[in-house]
C-alpha cells in the first residue's frame, strides 16, 4: 500500500525531462539537454518494437540480467537461511555474478580494443556518420562500451 502511494506521489513530484523541471534555469536546462544528447551518442531514443526485440535477442542483456539476479538475490533474503539450501544458494549466486562480471569486463575491453583497431575514434565521426548508424545501438562502429 505504501509503495502505491509513493508511486502516485512520484508521478506528480518527479520531473521526467529537463523541460518540466521548474528548479532549473533556462541555461541549466540547455546544458542538461546537451549532456543527455552527448551521453546517448546520437543513438535512437524513440520507441520502436524492433529495439525491444533487439534487446531480447542481445546475449549481453541476458548476461547482465543474471549478474543482477546474482547480486540482488542475497540482498532480498530476509530469513536466516539453513546452511546448505540457503547459504549454498546465496554463495552460488554471488559466485555466478563474480564470474560473469569478470567475463564481461574482459570481453568488453577486448571488443573496445577491436573497434579501436578496425574503426576510427568516436571523436572523428561527423554528425552525418553518427546519424547513419543511429539505429544500430551498440553495433554502431562509433560505439564504445563504458567499463
């Protein structure tokens, strides 16, 4: 019940975009919009069902989902678990997350290095080149993973 009340209050209190934030000056709003555009790297941000299916079919999304499950499962354990079924499960989920985090860090660093070798630096792309690949997501040649 409390969560529902908080959700309703948040809908009216929270600002969803800089244009609706009354506490920002016009200059600050322009700067926030500029930073948001820079952060998304000219990638498409409109809704399209094809982006949903791209995300569902992207193995990296699934790996990150399992990392998240492994981290948050032990946090939500309220009762003291019995040794094997409880602690064993929690240790297994944490270990799974650790192994997957190490794997993804190594993979993404290697992928960034490959892109640096095969493509020019992201700062060297023109606006037109950015826009040509805006629907490719993390497959765009200028995209680099943040690690």
